[in-house]
C-alpha cells in the first residue's frame, strides 16, 4: 500500500484555470481557489534541450490528499513564498483508491 513520503506541511492555493479567447487567441487564465496542504519536493529541476542548449526548468513533485477538482488545467500558488506554478501532467490518483494525489508542477514565468 502506498504512503506519501513527506508531510503535507506546505500551504498552497489552488488556481482554477480556464481558457478564454482574447483577440481571437485562446489564453489560460487563473482564479483563486481553496487553500490546501501539500508535500512539495524539488530535485533541482528538470533538464531540457532547447536549440542545442541545456535548460534547467524549475519543477516540483507534489503529493496531497485526493481531490477530484484538481485537473491538469489548474495551477498552484505556494503560500510560503507566493510563487505560482502550473500543473504539467494529469494528476495521478495513486492506486485509484481516491486517497492520495501526485503530480508535477512547473514554475510560471512571464505573463502565462
């Protein structure tokens, strides 16, 4: 049986995402949601190669209690440092037991 590896001691606000059309272009907007507690682990980021250059992207692995309202379009604001992050992959319902949720987030940069 799966057990989270860390404590849920980091306060985070769910940023509910939605797509809106601005001048004919689909853009993602976020609205504040509920505050939850998560376990946040960063392993130094994720390396990617873009235009033959190695880029290190800020990423964090998140574990929390299962919530069906958290989807891949949403984001998180970590309340300890007010940084904003977008969910990279679809949140995984661990062992499909509706008890734990695990997903990866990437720092939002610029006017995303």
